[in-house]
């Protein structure tokens, strides 16, 4: 028996592709018909306590750099000290929203943000009309 080692075999994958296409067609036809239904007895849940919602804190700054927290006015130059003194009334998990007039400088808004963050609040957001 003589072998020709230089001869390269030809691979015919056409039958394999045909079989795979037929199997895929069968799967696509039969998949929507299959329904799985298991009867599951779920356990009874325990009584839960109502979760207390932490109120939000909204800080507004108008174009004249007057700062409003709820119904109180604060001066921009003394806001850092006033806010640090008044921040202990609120839990540190309180969400703080900062709303600033569009005519304010970027540095003014970032100053307010820094004061709030330095007071221990971690959930601080800037609010825009967008």
C-alpha cells in the first residue's frame, strides 16, 4: 500500500450544514408550542414594618446668590457656617437637591456642593431643567 503524503483531503461539510439547518427549523417550530408549568407552593411571607421615608432637603440659589433651605434664607458668604450648624437636624442619609439659577457662576454652585458634602451628606444631586 503506497500513500501519497502530499495529497490534501477535501472536506465536505455540506451534509453537516444541511442537518444543522433541519434541526434548527424543527427547534424554531416546536419552541413556541412548548409550555412549562410547575405547581409551586410559595411560603407565606412575614409581617413587615412600614419603612420610614427620609425627607428630602432642597437647597435653592437665586440669581442674587441668596440661598433658600425650606423657608429660611441664608447669605452666600456665611452659608458654610450656617449650614454646618443646621445640618445636624437632618440624618446623613438625607437626599439633598441643589437647584441653582442659570445666571450663577459654576464656582458658586460647586461651593454649595462642597459645603453639603463636607457636612457629611453623601447623596447630593444637582437639579436641572432637562
